[in-house]
């Protein structure tokens, strides 16, 4: 459950930052100024990202390794892993890259990946639960009384 809470905090803070940055700039005599909450949303997004990276790393030894070895939900899991890796690298580049071309590419990949990642996560969870139910049903053989 903690994974979902942190993921939700990460997504919501990112979406709020995007909304504030592009739709809530404040007019001033010197041009538009960022909304006062914009920096707070970015800070919240960064804090949630740190927590999520800890959780993401903790999924490798058990959840990801067992899923791969059992060959269960592999496609959606690998898709999710790729998206999370792109978001991690692009987030790092947004913070540390000094070359504008790299920052622009990182920004686009981070925004597009960030908008799509909740869909990828939901698909992974739904497929995993369906597969688990199917396996549970196949293990239970009904007894026919005569």
C-alpha cells in the first residue's frame, strides 16, 4: 500500500507542477512570474521521487526477481521497468544536465513518461491480479459429489 501512496504523491505533485507552471503563471510589470506554489510542488515531487527510488530499489530482490523467474506478468512488468528507468534518468538529467539540448530531451521524455506511467502501472497491477486469480482457480479443482 505504501508503494501506491508514494506513487500517487509523485504523480500528483508532478501534475500539479505542470499545471501551475503552464497555466497559473502570475502577471507582473516585469512579465509573467511563476505561481508561488510551483517551487513547493517541485520540492514535493523531488521528495516523493527519493522515497519512490528507495521503494523501487527494494522491489528488485523479491518482486521483480520472482516475477521474472516464474515468468508471470513479464511484459507489463518490463514495460513498467523501462518507463521507471526513463523517468529516473530523465529526472536526473533535468536536475544535473547543463547542455540545453539534453535538458530539452530529458524534459520531454520526463513529461510524456510521467503522464503515461500511471496507465502503465494500473495495467501491470490489473494483469497481475487477473493472472493470480487464474492461477488460484486452476489450483482449486472442484469436487463433484455423486
